[in-house]
């Protein structure tokens, strides 16, 4: 075992790192993903934790027997995969902090009255197959097995094919047995914004996750020569795509939400070829469902004007974390006179999926001094990371120390 947050981040720092950007490309069911799973398993084995996997491939490590106390375990953890050129902290900080919190409790001589689990969720970012939190959505039934196995990546490889290539079973689906073990779930995560900079606090408690969704918008055209086809004779799929990108920004400003077109596919993709097809992937989220749906209605109309077809790929309603846990942690991590800050987030997390499945869940955020996430510039100071481990250890002691 390597000590400290910095040491454990460095231990996986070469896995999936892109030499050009300095960011990470840790995508589901690739060699890098396999190596991350092997690292997690080795760290858990070194701590004497019992390792299990569920039907989606999520890894669970146990201090105590969760089957001897069904519905009582206190579980913490996060994910290790990344967005394209992602940062070092989004996901790994939660997994690493969970392992270090176990170390700290043991060093303090703590004996849990309830089992404690550390989980590594797979495919949280959805960077390869397009559906975020796929690992937790599968075991809770939010994502059906048929739909999941049919998802394809940019190379046309289906999730089912990727699982077979990785030597994994393809009998994915809901796993009530895995969920039955969890009594409480706590996810620590680096903050993905600037709220905590203004609050001047190293840790905060999460209150809710904004509603958010992903949509695919397809535009059709006719491929032709860029140098010989008159403008009046063109059917250029890229024109509708370009209008859609601009319309997305206008719709966000008009309706008070956030929209992003961060992924695209152009066919045939030649510099001197008029596009025969253009696909945009839209991410939209906001403080209210009404604002997001209003923006989507505007964009659907804008796409239709260019014969674009809008397909919903995922939708997640507003998720509110357990109010009793929020109050309990805010007091525990702050005090009666000045509780820890409580804030919502526009970022999706596995904790939200478990919360919607009826599992009492809550989040702890660690300050990000840059406010930047999903980028190599993502950061958390070592002292703040240590404050996060301290907060998580205190939370686990409080929740698991009572029979």
C-alpha cells in the first residue's frame, strides 16, 4: 500500500494518461479499465478486505460480512473511469479517500458495529458508450440489459462485444442482492465548480443533483465534392449541425439552464467532402426540470427546421439526498453553531442513482481551487484532500459505529 492521497493518485497516474494533453482517457472495458480494476483489487486485498463483484462488474470490498447484516452496511466509494482528457481527481479521489478512511479508522482502533464497504463503480462517465453511471444504473434497473448491451462506441463496437473481448460475462442486469446489502451510501467527490471557493470551506455536504439529460441529434445530407459542387446544389448536413450548436447556447440563455454540444460525428469526415451526415450529442441540465425541458423544446424545433431528428439517450430527474443524512453530516463535519456548508450540484453521480433506488445516500464535496473539472486543470490541494479523508472517516465512524 502507498500512503496518502497523493501517493495513491501517483500509483495510478500512468494508467490511461494521454501524453499530449496530460489528461486521462480511462474508458469502460478497455485495457486501462482492466488495470484500474486490478489496482483496486490489490489495494483492497492488501487491507484484508473481502472483494466481490455484482452483475455489472462493479467491485465491492468489505470490512465485515454484509450478508450477516443485510441492509445495514455503510458503503462509500466512487469511480475510476474518466471523460476524454479528464482530470486526476474526478472519481479517483472518492475511491482513494474511502481506502484511506478505512486505514485511519483501523489506526484509531475503531471496530465497526455495521459492515463497511468500499465500492468502485464502472463506467460512471459514459465516455465510451454514451450513458452515464451505467454500472449503477444497471444494478438498480434504471438501464435495461437489452439497451445496455446494444449501446455502441465511436468505432461501432457494442457494449456486449466489449464485455466479451474483455473476458467478462454478458449476463448484466439488475442485482437486488448487491443492493440489499447497502444500508447507507456516502460518496466523496471533488467539487466540480466554484461554490466552495466562495464559501471558504475545504469540505461541504451535497444536497441534491440537478435534473439532466443527453440527446443525440442527427442531420442528413448528400456527400459530394467540395470543389465542384455549387452552393445552390448542396445538401450539407453540417449546416443544420452548426445552427443547432448556436441554438443550444441561445436556448440555455433564454431558459436559464446549461447546454453543451461536446461530442460530434461527421460522415464521411474528409476535408474536401461535403458531409452526408452530422450527429451532435447534447448535454442539458439545470436547477429545474422545467428549464431543461423548455430549452430542449426550443432545440427540437430548431433541429426540425433543418430536418434534424432528436433522440433522447438518457434522462435523470432531480435527485435529492436523504435529508436526515444531510443534517447529520453538516453538524458532524461542522458543528451545531456553524454546520458544514450544504450545496447542490449540476454534476451526475452514482450516489444519485442509488438515492433514486431508495437507498439513503449523501455526498461529501472537497474544494477545487480552480473550479475546473473534466480537464487536466482539475485540482484539489493536499490539505483539502486530507480534510476530505478526515471528514469521510468521521462519517463512517458515526454511521457504522452504531449497531
